C-alpha cells in the first residue's frame, strides 16, 4: 500500500495492543502500515553491462546500462492493482547488439539505436483492474 504524502506516524512498542477502538468517524481517518511499507526505493542502477536478459526492477527509478550483447528486456516488482510506475532506462547498445522488447509492450517513438548512441527508454507500467498490467514504452535517441 502506498503511504500518502504528508501522513504522520506515532511509534509503539511491539507489546502495545493496537486494536483500533475509535468511533467509525475517527477510524475513517486512520490507516495501519507495517514497517515493510517504509522500504525506500533505490534511486538508480548505474554503469551496469548487460547481455542476455535484463529485468528492469520497477522499484528503482533510473537504470544506466551498457548493452554488450543481445539482450531481452523484462520487469520485476510490478505495481499493485490501481497503481502505476514510471521508470527511465538509459542505455548504450554496443557492437551492433540487438535489444529485444517484449511484443506485448506498447512502443512509441523510434527504434533503439545500436551504434553506441545513448537511448532513453521511459517505461510506464500500470496495473488496471479491468485491463490488467499495461506496458507503455517510449524510446528516444540522444544525439
């Protein structure tokens, strides 16, 4: 569960009973979070050489990659239903390697450049209740 911005917290010792005994109106203003909800996302993955399969970790907002062999993209850490995640992947594709993008992803922009120029891929992943997980990938080449 995403914690809304501006939410305030009080810490309690593990032995303190936390059953919510407030009124219906008071209870509607309270939510419960586990410590795992406070996990901070990594800011970036930098200067990683990849070949084979590269799983884009959607909990990391920026990836900087050097593709040194034929590489197929995938993802990990899908968003929960009703949530969307946007990740930026910068990559230089070396030695005329081939970048394979899953066919189910909606692609916009240009094809990835494999001559060593820097590609910017912006991947938006939405998990919608009715349509399921939707992948929108925009590719641009930085000259």
